[in-house]
């Protein structure tokens, strides 16, 4: 069993290497970003039954976290000496990056130190003795920090039109789906059927399909109402809300919207409601789901958080298949209905 797990781990790490290699050569832009996540979860799962390797992994995590804290604080405090007469934008970037690095290091250290882990993990439903859970907690915390830093950096950005190409949904699926499958141990501790079951993908009835449409319609109405309230009460923020607009570049919206919606619905639901939620719970999963949408303003992020909570509750009562369908239908409407 351990030998088979080792072979599976090598396959996952080989996939990570391919993704990084494609990124180096400018092919499949965005694929490389998921490689560290898959690699970290794979290594953690491979070390789970090996106490010696687990101790080594913990030592490396503590050393890396300590180094990140030292470097982050040092650069943040001494940024004037590092930059000299650098521009304001550069200084801001370095400051945010430095303190984000330090914050990520502190959170990683908290997850790596056993007494802290034993005190905190049970409160969010994680196993303090699991290397996989500790790694997942580190990835969660560092992603949240990175997204918060990105939000700060983007806050004064005038925005731009972001083109969507036909390849983008493919890249999205090739990042989200492998991440979800690696996260639940496909090939290492679960076969494909078991992995799908753990992710919550199961057949749904015609009635559930209809109800998914009702949920999507409710999301559209809620988004429209918030849009009008925001325009009335917070006009300045409302003007900024759409500064990062999306435009289909080489495909008709009537074809592109369903493709993007399928990729987002299946991929994001597999990662968030499928892999994460059974471990982190509804609120924490919805929080990270909202945080990765840093292109929106605070009201938009709050709406996404609430949508994440609703999807989380529905996932617990139905399945990830149901929430993926509702997610897809809402995204299609958001693309094709003006101001949806």
C-alpha cells in the first residue's frame, strides 16, 4: 500500500512539474499557480504514515515559517533602505508583500507547532495529528493573507478590461479539478469512485435540477438588488465595482458564458464545497471563497460570502453536484444578463 502511495505521489509531483514547465514556456498561463498546492498536499499525504518524514516536514515548516517572518519584518521595516528613492507604487508593493510574507509565516508557524495546533484545530474540525490537515490549514491561511494583500494592492488600481479566451475554461478545470482530487487523496488513499463520493458529486433528480434553477434565479435577484442599493447608498464604490470588466475575446458570449460557467461551477465547487467544506465548515469555506474574488469591492465580496454560505448549507443538505449546477446557472445569467 505504501509503495502504491509512493508511485501515486510521484505522479502528482510529475503533474506539478509539467504545470510549472508549461508556465515557464508561457503555455497554459495560470496552470503553474496550483502546483505548490498540489505538491504540498501530496507530500503531506505521503508523509502521513511515516513518522520520521513527518518530523522532517514539521521541522522544514518551522524553519521556513521562521525565515519568512524574519525576512518579512526586516524588509517591511527597512524598506526605505531597500528601495532608496523608489516610486510610491513600488514602495507600497514591497510593504504589502513583506508584511504578507511575515503574516503567512506566523500562521504557518502556528499550524506547525504542536501545542498551538492541538489547541486551535479541534475548534474548526481539523485533526491536530494529521499532516494533511495541518498542510491544508497552512494553505488556507496563506491564501487568505495573499488575497488580503492583493485586495490592498488593487484598491487604487483604475482597472482594465480582462479578455476571456476559449482556453481559459480549460485552464480553470485543469487547475481546480486536480487540486480537489489531490486534496482528497485520489490515487493515494482513495480510488476515483471514493474520491468523487468524498467530494460530494452524485446523481441528482429532475426536481433537484429545477430547484437549482430556482436557487440561481434567487442569486440573480439578490445580486441585482444589492447592485441598486449600492448605487444608491455608495455611489463612489459602485463606480469602482465594475472596473475589472470581463470580455470574451475570441468567442461569442453565448458560447463562452456556458463554458466559463461550467468550468467555474464544477471546478470551484469541487475545491470549496467538495474538498474544503467537510473539513473547514461552511463559514470558513465561504470566507475563502469570497476572498479569492479580490477584483470586487467590499459589498461585492460580502455578497459572494453570503452566496458561499447558502451554497454551503445546500451542499450539506443535497450534494456538490447540486451546488455546482446552481453555480453554473447563476454564472451564465451573470454573463448574459446586463447588471445581473
